[in-house]
C-alpha cells in the first residue's frame, strides 16, 4: 500500500464544523463512507485536527495508487462524494472537485510492524 498525507489549513471559526463533519464519517455516514472508499481504492484514512498555532486538518491515507484514488474521487458525482467534498470545502476552502496541481508529499519514513 502507498501511504500519503493531506494537510489543509482550517480557519479557527471552522474547527467545530470540521469536527462535526468528521464525526459524521464515523457515525451516521459510515456505510456511505465505506462504500466510497472501497470504490476509489482507499484502504485506510485517518483524520486529525491540529489546534496548535493555526488550526489544520491532517489526513493520512493509504491506497494502492493514491493518485488514481484522488483523481477518481475528484471526478465523482456520487451523492456521498459530493457531500464530502462540499463539507471539506466549507471547512478548509479546498475544492476536491477541482484540486490544484500539486506534487504529492515525499514519503521519508514508513514503519509497519
């Protein structure tokens, strides 16, 4: 599996919105989330809220092909995927429907027991 990360700025007035959004993934939206992740090839995704200094959302994501998974998710019009992308954009301003051209982070170390 190919691990990767996503780090997004979060305005202080959106921290509670982000927490509500991400709690929904673990609760009422869990079945839809699982189907979406399986469809696009993500096998593990973990979200963190970092509130030291300027708040940030940090996700660790594992997929066989991270680039292909993000491309599939960005192109998706599935109702859950559209909800997810709208919530993420509301909290961070990051639009996964039209992500900016970017270089993927460089993996420096990865340990699996």
